[in-house]
C-alpha cells in the first residue's frame, strides 16, 4: 500500500490528476473508484466524493460480513451433521449387527442396507474421498465457463430461501453502487456499466446490460428493470418513485439500506 501511495504522490507532483495517477496503478483501483474520483475532480468536490467513497466501502464490507456470517452457521451445521452420520454408519451401526447375530435373529432389510453403506465407507473411504475431490474439481472447472456459470446462477436464484438471499444481496450492492456513482456525477450509462461488473450473479449482470441497452433507446430506468423480471418489485417501484421525483440517487441509497436490513433478517 505504501508503495502504491508513493507512486500516486509522484504522479500527482508530476502534473497528473489524482484519477489519472490512480489509473496508472494497473489492477489496484476499480472503475468505480476511478470514475468517482474523476467526477469529484471535475466538479470541484473531491473531498466530498472521497468521504462518500469511504462510506460506500464501509457499507459494502458490512454487507459482505453479514452474508458471510449468515452462511457460516448452516455450513457448520452441515459439517457436524455429515460427520455424525459417518461416525454412526462406520462405528455405531455395526455394533447392532453383532447384537442381532448373538440373538440369532435375521437383520431387517433396511438395517442390512445401512450396515452395507457403513462397511463401504469404512473399507473404501479413500475411494469416496477421491470421488468428492473429482466432483469438486469438475464443478470448479465448469463454473469457470461463462455458459455453465450462467445456468448455475439462474438455478441459484430459483432456490428457496437461498435464492431470495442472493437477490437481496445483489440488489443492495447494485443500488448502493449505482446511487453512489450518480450522486457523484457519473453518467447513468457509465454507472450501469460499472454496476454490471460489480454483480457476482451472471443472470442479474446480463439483465443490467439489457437495461442499459433499453436506456439508450429512450426508456426510463424502472421500466426495463421491471421488464427483466429479475429484480425485486419493491426495489423497482422505489426506483420509479425516485425517477419521478428527480431524486433517483437518494432513492437508490434508500433501496440499498432497505435490502441491507432485509439481508440481516433473512
């Protein structure tokens, strides 16, 4: 970080603008940061823009932390449950086999199946581990391909509870990014292009690209958002009100705050 700041300082002393100096640090700053700083310099309100950018980063981090916390607990539960099942199948259930044999009784078919699975896990655990690793490697490779990733992202959005959480998280990210950019003087089409890059769900990112194309044809923002059918209706209605009242940037921030709160209670 110190080296980057030193290089930026040298660029500015050499006559470059802050935005140009930041852009020269390849791969360090995103388009969102660069466009906001550039707009702040052009409007003579750089200190205000930097303060808003700091607030944006803090809220974005808080959202990420909330999502991470929400996902960690069910993952721990799944891990504990899976471990418990494996222990039962491989160590506890076989004890019942000996009890039935000592009593001279035949094992029920369901019990035989459970014991067979337990024996397989105990004797061929290495094969199961290998299959799991192969599946993980295959899924990782598939998700690196845009077409496959797009299909999976669409599936994730349709999942009960989890899909709703994804939509709310992405809506909060979209609204806060777009509202922050517009509030600092970045043109709407440019802002939408930047927003598209910040979304992690390819289905929603493609929908934003379609919205931008409709805007070029003269439509408002809310209308194509509604037509895409991928965004929460409440958010779209709030955006429409913001457009009609000439307070789109403020309304987008309000949308982001609303969905930040909903993510915390989901």
